C-alpha cells in the first residue's frame, strides 16, 4: 500500500494536516488496512487526514538459498519506526498512531526507547495511540502453536515477544505506565500520551484480558482478530470509533490556544469493569486505640485533604510551605507518634460521614505490601486480573485518574507506614479533584514533600494530651496518679505516644507507681540502641528505647521466667505483619529457647539439683504463655484467632531487639528462625495462607540476615522459599527470587560453590516453567559444563543437570532427542545410584513420558505400568511421584485408545490428589484437566465443557491468567465448546 494523501477538508481545522500512522501486526502488511483506509479516504469530514502506512518485515519462517530468513526483533522495528516518523512523519505537527496486533507492541517499544534515551519532547506531537487487538499480555494461540508453526530449526524473535510473561514486553509496559500513562508533564523522560485499546469481541488469538492489560481506556469492537479491521461500510463500528478519535484529536487541536475548560469529573469504570457499589471499602482500617486523643493534627489533616490531594503525617521537624497545587498529604515521621491512629480516625470519619464512595486502606511497609494492597483494589474495583498484582496495582492507580465526561467516584486512599519513597515508584495515586490520598511514613525525604504534596508533621503529644492519655490508659487498669507526676513522666519519655503506651502497660502490670517507674527508667536510659531509621527527631531516641528496654526486662522476669525476651529474639527476624505461632513452637525454636534460657541463667541444662525452672526444656505451653506476656506489655499483638498470623510485632521493636544482639547471638537467632520456618513448612503445601505467610517470613529473614543464612553454606530456607513460589504457580516470582539467590550465593560463597550451582539450577528450571524454554536449555547446558568441571561427571548434581537438559530439550520440541538423552542418563544413574534410588525412578518416569511424545505410545504405557509397581514398593502409594506415575499411565492409556479406562483412572486419581495434595495444588488441577479431556474424547462433550469451565475459574484464581496451564485450559475449553456448538467464550 502506498502512503495516501487526502486533501484538507473543513471538518478538521488547523494550519496543517493531521498525520495518521497505521502500523500493522505480526505476519501481515500494509494491505491489512485496506478497508479502514478506504473508509477514511471517502469520509469528507476527515479531509485533512494524511495516511502514513509503516511497514516492516514479519512472518512465520521462510527458507531461501542461504537458509532461514531472519526477521527483526521488536526493538529493531521500533528504531525503524523512529526514523520513519522523523522522515515521512516529519512534516506533521500532530500525529495519531493506529495499530493492529503486534503493531501496538512496536509503538509501545518505540515510546519506551525514546523516553529511555531522553527524547520525551519529540513525542509531544503524538496526540493519541489507538491499539486494536494488541497482545499486551501475550497471545495464547501463538504460544500453543509455536512448536508446530516455528519448529526447531530457528527461533523467531517476534514470536518470542508475543508469548505471555515476556520480560522485554513487561519492561516496556513498566516504562509506558510510569512515564507515559502517569506522566503529568513533557520532559526528557516523560510524555503524557493517551492510549485507547480495543479487543475483538470474538478474538481467539488475543484475549480481551491481554488486549486490555493495564490500560484504563479499554473497550471491545465487533469481530475476531482480523475481521475487526473489515470496515466494509461507513457504519462499521471500528470505523466510527476511529473517526471519533480523529474528530476528538482535531477538536483538541482547535482548542489548543483556548483557555482551559472544566476539569474532568473523575474516574469511572472502563468497559467491562466491575460496578462499584457505594460506599465501598478495600482493606481493614485499624481499630481505634483504647484512649484515642483528639489532637490538633486531626483538624490540620482535614483541611488540606478536603480540597483533594495527598497528605503526609510525620514527626515535627520544620514548618514547610507547599508551592503549587495540592497533590496530596503525607503524614511523615518516626513510628510511635500516632500517625496510623490519626489516619484511621480520618478514614472512619470520611467513610461513615458519606464523604467518599470508595475507601482503600493499604499497609505499605514495603514495596510488596504496597503492591498487594493496591493490587487487591485493582482486582476488586478496576476489574484487574489476579495473576499479576503489580499490573493490578498499576491498573488501579490508572483507574483513579480523572476522566472527562465519566461518572465521578469520590475516593480516599490511605497508604500506611510507607518506609521508602522509592517503593511508590509508578504507584503514586494521581492528583484528582475528587480523590484524596493520605500517606503515613517515618521518613522525611524530599520526595514526600515536593510536586505539590502537603506534608503534615505529626508531633509528639502536647503536655496536656500526654497527661490526658496516660491518665486514661491507667484508668482502664483501675489506676490513678497525680497530674504532676504524669506530666513529669511524659517529659521523661519525650511525650511519644508509643513510649507512653509501653510505660503505662509496664506500670499497670508491675503495679508500679509513676515515681518508682521514673527512677527505674533513669537507671536504664540508653541501654537499647536506636530503634528507628536515621535521622531521628532530636531528643527522642533514648526515651523510646529505654521504655522498650524496661518492658523487655520486665517480660523476662515474668512467668515463664526468662522466656519472653528470647521469643522476641526470634520474632525480630520474621515478618512483622504476621508470624505463625506454630513457628515459635517448633522443635528448633524450643531447643534454642531451652539452651538460651539456661545459658542466660548461668545454669547447665537439665540440672535436677538446681531446682530452677530455667533448666527444663521449654514446652509449647510455655511459648504460648510467653507470647501472652509480651502481648500484655504491648511488645507484640497476640491474636490466636487470626490463623497463621497470630503474632504481630512493630518493626521498630524488632529493630531495637536485633540491635541489642552480639554478632554470635544475631547469627544464632537468625539461623534458628530459619530452622523454625523449615520445621513449620509442610512438604505438601495445602494451605495457601500458611504458605504465603511462611514465604513472607522467609523473605524478611533473608533481608535482615543474608550473611548469616549463607554461612557456612546456604540455608535450606533459601531454596524452600523459591520452591514454594513455583509450587503455587507463581512462576515469574520464582524466576525473580532465584535470580536474587544466584547472586547472593555467588557473592557469599563463590561461583563454584555447590549452593551457587544449585541456585543456578533452580533458576534455569524456573525459567523453563515460566515459558522461556530456550533460555532454560541454554542455562542448563552451561550449568552442566560447570557441574562436570567442579563436581565430576558422576555427581548426583551433575546427573540432575543432565536430567533437566534432556527434559527441556523435549519441551522445546525435540522428543526424540529427549528419549535418547534419558536412556543414556538412566544407564549412568543405575550404575551410580542403583535401581531403587528416587532419581533413577524419576529418570525412568521421564524416559517413558518422552517415549510417548516421540510416538511410542504402547511403550510408554508398558513402561509406566512397570514403573508404578516400583514406585508403590519404594515410595508408597501416596507419594507425589507415585501419583504422577498413575497420572501419566492414565494419560497414555487414553492415547492408546482406552479412553473409558482413562476416565476411570483419572477420576480415581483425582480423589487421591485432593486427599493428599489438596484441591488447589497444581497437580490436582492438572488431573482435572486431563479428566475433562478424557471425558470429551469418550463422547461426553457437554461434561468436558462443564469441567473445563469450572477448571478455568480455579486456575485463574490459583495460577492467574497468564500461567501456561491456565492458557492451556482456556484453549481446551474453546476447543470443546466449538465441538459442542456453543461457540468460543473463554474469557473467564
């Protein structure tokens, strides 16, 4: 197709013409725009439009005299588009870009690379981007057909980036979200460009979810992936939609020199998003304190927020004036000044007073917590998919953006306890005349006070507030003290609310008067290290630390004697937001508590002559009693009815406890915490909440004790954490985690240490499970060379690497090569390990599996039947490997023609999977998939459709929309729906 110029008409006003750039998709060309081009040319209202058709090389695979044709990567195409827009598009002051399919990824890559290179101002003339059927989150069809279509003779770089979970596409999307969709000004690194995305209503190549992705302005148009462009009449909805966009662009050009009009009314639902019932709350507002004080900051908080924006509550430092529009409030300062209680009071008042339609409360102590909280809001409010919380969080903040002409939702977002402004990168709630953001933080960074944000410095209590608070708390315990004594104590503690609470709890529990407590406090001042991030407000470090020191000392003297402080040693290394009480009562924890309690008492273990309880072994009951002591002294929150998160502890108290430990104590407590997590971690993760809590605890532990966990070798908890991510289908998280672990083991142990090699092994396996099969093969081949060099050819680790090389080569399409490799490996494993070793049995398992895929179905059936007998004999009937052998035996029997037998076998197996692994385990879900397929092949097509529909819902919930198994089920459902005549409806 030639570039077409259409004469200027009266409907599009302006001195110049409007350039409209058309970018085609994968395996197509400019001719794909034929109907759209014809409609635009014939529409007199679009007379000022000049069509520019950008073309690039694309296709499946072509062979010539010199071999396969190499197609350019998307980044290369993006660079070509850059030059095209500078030359052919150079004369135009205003451009609209319309894309189809992969063309949308090309344009996004172009924008991202321009911004990364500092050319943001060059993008200002792009007035909008309209994307039709763009595979923003990958194409299921190309993924499922890539082996058949692309074969093993070459890799197509364009096809690779059309797969779900592609890293380059994800990085491009991050730039687009942060530097385009959220941009507020044109700079070298940012440029706001509106995006409008449309899915095909019956598109079987790019799902609605993939087309929508993180973009808030999303809708659907009639047609499938290709017929969406067949605008054969002027009434075709694709054309009328494009015409509207061009008219709106023209109107914006005409109004460019006019005074700005009315501000947008606020966020509204994009097409297909869930209706927001008003008022709506996401997240839990902390309960009010027992003696909540009505403070001056309460009124100061309401004044700035009432006009919209962001507030920051914090520690008093210096008065700050804020220039520019009010973009929000940040309550900034150290822990313990009452920021959370003020924010919670404000949130409750706004919600119950009818001031907001939507309230979102997020505990944002780190990036993960922030993403989880905002991601949950994105799922519940913005209709985001649950599989990618980062994308869901981005979708929610995009949903908050005010949009002209759309229904208004008054919202309040509270981000509590933000510890690092960098955690908010890309997730700052937008400025809005109808939205309010309230942030609490211990930090006073400039990032919290610039860009029009208002910082409200929350000071300590005034003298009157402190006296009133102390009196009220003591009164709850039936105590009364003179006001002058309370005022003196308040000054001793720097009137810090948290310190006052600790002191009041200590006095009430010890039946101690204020004067005696002040003497005790003076004797112990400064014995604890600083307990909050630097710099601390002047005059408050020692007071707060001393209050905790006294409470911890008191806890150690309460029954069970000497135990409570040791429990704090372990809790100080785990997730402050929730620690399973069972972790603190595991065998490693009990052993540590027993030994440390006896050591601190200066007595030998189990000394009957001592008559001292501190020499006895610590029991689970004593652990519970010790937790109750800590709860009574306000050192922890112990809530036994909150399953798997019974213990919560303030992060500053954790910091204070860790800072009192010697190096030896620090390492001992950290490795014991790791041992305790391992002891509490079930071999089969049936409980998703428990698994999440254990992973969070292990992640926090690794943050605080990385060196301790790598000496003398990498602790098992490090690999167990990564394995848990993979077992729950969080394949992207597993890759990220193992990348981190491979780096830390290399740093602490060296590149040739077995633990470093093991981390690389797990990283390669996770890459394959995440869809990067070629990368997994390459990584395993490189790793195998290192294993042979370092450990020798017969090391079990070397043999395991050969096992994975063979497996992933099979996954890459070389089933015959996999059979050969596994046969050779089996000989070596039988020689080195013996016939009954689990690794030898596993090799037989995979050899049989790939024999079936290589065409020897009967041989696979025979091999699995023999293997199953050995698995039952060696490992038992309920071992996961035994169940997996039954799974594959049923699978290949079905392929051998015994479909009815396969249905029976899968039904029986499913019952055992549910009993042994639980209903949400990936292996259980896989058995349901194959049972449904076998039902269909046995003639029960309706039953297959029902089973696949139910399975798809569960895989979306458990694994997310982009997991390979979810995509496989979606495709299977579409297949059986088509067989049943129901049509394709797999949007889940």
